[in-house]
């Protein structure tokens, strides 16, 4: 029976896995949205008279999205909870007049998953092994704070042991199960909020897989940042970015911080309850193009964050296979349908690409490793399919050394495998 539970609490999706020797299993979930072995990292809260005046109907993952879509305006919807983990500025959010801390949200999410798992949820797990990025997302991330918050949330489940492993290390361990010979492996893990690298030497000694960590690096940039660039360049100008308002006898530009909040679609539900949003609504009276700000307010009031994410994600995915793709977001009106060129998209994300490549340079330089000495390069995560990202690696490494796979499963399954080992301390982040 499995002694460890691997938890990949991701920015976009969450996966749990157990291991039985070298065999791993994803945990299955059954909710009102059907069956799945992964869950969108999302929560929805809605008042339900059947449960009592103060009770809320809470859903997670795909069921949360369904509840939100079916009950527009009546449902509080939160996505990408992980992005707030390392932020000291995030002190909680109000949900129907009750403040929820990050720890509360993480606990509620995992409890819903345990409910959806039913009998699949192991009752006698000795340890939970949670993944964590090398560098958390955010402007000034505090990894100590993030770990404290994870500890507080996970301690509420009574696990005897809680361990943390770098996410790319877990992905590397999963990948290493299929190695035919000793190898130095570079893993690049592209999540929703972070890009992480791990360089590890794998060797088989006495029939046992031995690993020697060589170095790690990362940066708080990944797929969500690419989404934000599309929003910032395609959507934001239509809802007032770059427009002006009148203040006494001066003409001033509408503050750009409103659009920073809007471009992070996962933060729109937080923005909706903020003082900034109240200030934005007051600007309409003095705006030179009030119709643009009114459209901005309508999008926030009608909880268009998730439909916007779907439209942007579809465009980004299409640009991985074509030189041009259509952006289609009907709530934006006539401006919500236009073609986006891959060349423009790549120019918008050029600074992000430079930082992603800089983190790769960092791990190679810190470990004094030449690209030619790396035997295998394992790319995992959806952002690895973006052509401009892939070129970072094809320009440095022979294509026959580059492999992909396990985009959804590699981290959780690697965590579960590590959790079964007696030498777990070798793998964990202290």
C-alpha cells in the first residue's frame, strides 16, 4: 500500500498521485462535472438556501467552472490560487463578507478534491510530498512565507510528515525511470506561473537509481505571463489603456495599474472587491473616452475573467501551430474579433523569453556545465510547445537529446515516487 501522496498543486492544474514500487497512479476525481485525473486549480462559492442562510455551496476544479458558468453574477470564482502563496501583499480575500486567507483557500480546495476522490483518497498515508517551484511567481516573492502558508494548510489534514521537493526535480525523477543508461539530465518545467530548471546526474548503483543534484534555477515567468501580453496588447487598449481623464485643469492618463490587474485574468475576482476598482468606477465621470472604461467595468462586473482566459488560451495554442490565429472574445464587442500574428506575439513576449533564457544561462553558469555535456533535456508543461520557447533549446542542444511528455502528470508522479524512497531527505527542500 502506498505510503506517500504526491501533490502537484499547480497554478493552472492540480494533480495527486500515489506510487506502488515503480508503478504510479493518478488519483481519480468524480464531481458534478464528470470524471478526471486532474483538477483545474479553481474554487467557486455560491449561496444555497437548501444549505441554510449562512452556508455556501463550494466547488473546485471543473465543477467550480461549471457552477460559475451556470450562475453568472451569483457565484464567487477564484483561479490560480497558487500565485498568491508567496505574496506578502495578499492578506486574504472576502467571500460573502468572510475573509479567507491563502491557507483557508488551499485547505478548502484540497478538501473538495478529497471529497471528489471518495474511496480513492488514501486513509493511511504516512507522508505527503508537495511540489514547489524553484522561484515562486510574483513581483517580490517570499519563499519562506509561501512555505509557512503551505505548512499551515497541509497541517490541517493531519499528515504525519510533510515534505517539499522542487517541481523540476520531481519531473526529472519521473523522466529518469525510462533512462537506459546513466545520464546528466536538464529538466525545464514550464508551469502557469513559473519556469524552473533542474540539472541532475542519474546513475544506477547496485540496481538502485542514484541521483546527484547539480544545480537549480528558475524565474517567476511562464504561460500566464504570455497570456497577459496578449491581453495587454489586444484587449487593454479597447477598455481604456492609454486613454485620459480630466482632473481640474489637467489631462492625465488613466493609471496603468488598473490594466496590470486586468491582464492577470486569475486576479480579476480579487480586483472586483478592491479599492482600486471603486476608484476606476469613479473615473468614468471625468474620462475623455468614458465608453471604454464602462466596457472595462462591464467585463469585471460580469465576471468575464474565465471566458477571457479561454479566448486568450485558444489564440496562444493556435499560434503554436500557425503563423496567424484569430482572437475571438465577443464580450468586447466589435473589437473582440481580430487576427494575431505569431511575429507580433513573439515581440510582445520578447522580454519574458529573455528572462526564461537568462535562468537557463544561470543554472549552466553556476554549475560550470557546457551544453554539450548534457545527455538529455526534458521539457514539460504546456508552454514548452510555444515555438519561441522551444527555439531556446533547439539552438543549444541537438534535437535528438530533447524530449517532451507527461505535461500534466510528471511532477505529481515524480513526487509520489520520491515519497516512497528511504533516502527522501536527499530530494527535499530544507
